[in-house]
C-alpha cells in the first residue's frame, strides 16, 4: 500500500472518474458518444473504439488532478497504452491521478431481489497483474433491487470476502453494493444495507483500508457513519442512471461523500465534436461534479 497515494485519496479534493464500462455496457457508452453498432463488427473493434474514446477523455487538458483524484479502468484499458505508456502509468506520471481497476466479471442472474457478482476465478492473478501495472485499488459491483434481508446479506458477505482478498495484495478495494435507484423499496433496502455494512466493517482488521461506492441515499447524509471509521478511506457515490444535474443535486446534500460518476461524467460528449468543443464540455462536466463533491 502506497502511503502517499493513500493520503491523497483520503484527504485530497476531487472525485473519481468512472471509465470502466465493459462487456454489455460498452455498446451503450459508444452510442451515447455517437458511435453505433454499424461502425464495428466484433469485440476487438468495439474495444479499440472505446479505448480511443477513453484516451480522448484522459488526455484532454480538462482532465487534471486539480479536480480528479482517480480514474476507474476496465481490465482491457489497463493493458493498453496512451501516448506510449500503459494507461495507469500515464495517469500517474502525466496527470497525477490514481488508477483503479474494475475486477468483477459482471452480475449473476437476480435471486432474492439482488444480483451478486459472478465468480472471479482468476482474481489473484488479476491482482498480481494490477500491482505490476501500478494500480492503486480495485472496484467491484453488485446490485440490490429489493429490500430482501437474505439477499442483501449475501451481497455484503461477498463484497467483504473478496475485499479482504484484495486488501491482502496491498490494493485498496472499493466495495460497490449498488441499490437500484428505481427500486420500489429503495429506502428500506438502504436501511438493511447500512446495517450489514456496519456489522461487517466492525469485524475488519484495524490495518485494512477500504472504500465504499454507494447509491445516493434517499435520506441525506445517511452513510455518514461509514465516514467516521478510520478503516474507511473514502465513501463515493455512483450516479446510477440519474442525469448529471440530478446526481449533483443529491450529492451536494451528502457532506463528505464525493462522486464516482460514469454516465453523468461523459454526458454530452460526442465523437463529432472538435477538440475545443470536447474539452469545453468535459471541463464543464468536471467542474459541476467537483463542486457538488466539495459542497
């Protein structure tokens, strides 16, 4: 664990840029950017296009450590280069931004009102590669759709179990048990989730450092208790399908929580924009999200 990087993540101003769309979410990300399925014919071509999109974002003059603490990468992005350097090295050396790796393999089918993660059989090998690529931490996502106690308990058990495996490799795990913003039981699910998170956190060894990425809660400041635990480096919020304006408004009502937005960050960016138009749109988005994070 790099103590200098850990201090920056814990105390620095800014937010986390989530640039980790993968698999089934990639075509949608490209469509929003102005590239439809007719413009590529297989996964290799698709991932090449999305890497070009991410490269344009990360290398933009608007994408700086003044407002951005870290960027979450897909495994495919970690293994590719930007301007002759591996992506994580480019982020660290050229931008002063911490690289984080998405490690989950997607979601299992819904059972008991939740979707746990699919198995990650090669996780140790992936974590070793992440260390070789100078990755700071990891992120993994589950989804909660209903206020089912057994289902939510299973989600949290899995998140913490894998989180401890990741922490042993010297990486900082971000646990992301997302509550679906469209859930008819959202507030009730959040109540169960917080109880389970606190119960597990109480058992975590004192030398472990971890983070949470959570849905913006129905009750303002609802996750403030998590921020008080010294083992918690940061609590960040996902945009979860909200527009940037909606997500920023909700975020500003949760002091201490900063953004880790994906769609809300890239909203309005297009492949047909000139570099100046692109940079200006990205700068506006980053400034708005930063302001909401620091509110």
